[in-house]
C-alpha cells in the first residue's frame, strides 16, 4: 500500500467518523426535543430553560473524545432541591450500572470548621449574635473545593472532607473521589465567581420562596436549629441569597424546576440515558 493510498484511506475513515458523529448528535438532540415536549406538558415540568447550542456542542465534543471529563455545576438557593436533583440523577445512573462514570462533590462538605466557635458561644443563637454567618462564601473553603475540582479534571483522585452540621466540625480526608467521566459539583456557590469558570455545563435549580422557606425550617430541625436561632439564620439565608445566589442564575445553561418530584427527576434522567445509549449502540 502506497503512502498516498494510506492517506486517502485515513481521510475516508475520518469522513465516516465525522458523519457518524453528526448523525448521532442529530438523533440525540431529536430525542431530547421529544422528551422536552413531553416535559412541558407536565403540571411541574423538570426543565424550565435549556441552552440547546451548548448541549449540542457538549455532546459533539464528547462523542469526538475532545473532553476527558465533563464538569457539571449545580446551584440554587438553600433548600431549593439541589441535593435531591443530584441524588436522583445519580440513582438513575446507578441503575444503568454507570457508577464508574460519575463523581459528585458537595459544597456543604467544604464548610470551614467552626466547632470551637460554637462551643465558646454555647448555642447557635449566641453564635449568630457574634455576627457569624453560614451563608456567606467565606464560610466555605472554596479554595480547597476548587483545587479538588481541578485535580479531578486533570485525572487525579482527591480525598474530600465531611462536615457535621450539628457540631460544626469539618473532618478532613473523609471520602475518596475518583476522576470519572462526569463530575457533578453541587452547592450554594458553585456558579459564583470562585468556581464558575471550571464547568462545562452550569445548572440552576429554581424554587419559589415559600417552598424554600417550608423546606428550610423542616431541615433546620434535623440540624439542631430551632426557635430564634432558626429564625435568625433563615433571615440571613434569604438576605445572602439575594446577594450571592439568585444573581448566578444568569450563568446557567439549564434551569431546573425545584418543585419537580424526585421520582420524575429519575424518570426523565432514565429516558435521556436510554436515548443516548440506544443512539450510541446503533452507531458503534
């Protein structure tokens, strides 16, 4: 075989690969449009808005193996439903035996240790009187979280901390995180200026204020916060959300409805996974 014929064959192979990628992207997007159409008919649709051009670009780059990892950032106000979204997307992935394809990091695990401050104050109510806030970016070690996300993006595993919301203790090196194909980062400040540039896909969970308030107070009890301490922190949550969280919705490629049920999140995720699998299996 001559050099010229080898080059010609390689060019034909490249052309066929490019054609298959284009067809796969078209089929996947066509299927996603059908899913979105069905979703819009629901009383509580899951997807409120979607940047289709970004989605097409991301799908194409992955099919063309231009990305080793896809970094997905998910944010929203406290008690908006961020963790529920991640948990039920993850559940759908696990059902399809995709455990090794994703890793998740949560901002909550990166809270700075304030156990000594809590002990000194004697109670949450007294701690808040000192001016302390759990709901400002400086309460979380975003520098460490950024370093961990960059390590994962570069193919290196990390040991993430764990935070105890009752004692305010941060326990270092608590959970090992693998550098998988998809990396989900969830939390209040994920789309803030400290982290937003790391993500390929940016997601905001929107939930009406009254539902957030209801969920927040229910969860506060499980974290040892009741009465005046809970009221004080919720006022702080609402005020700081106006400054730090709500404005980040403008950075989002996808806006999710925080009122959608957990079961419906899993259902839609499963439909999208099945669609992508079917298309990829056809073109392999």
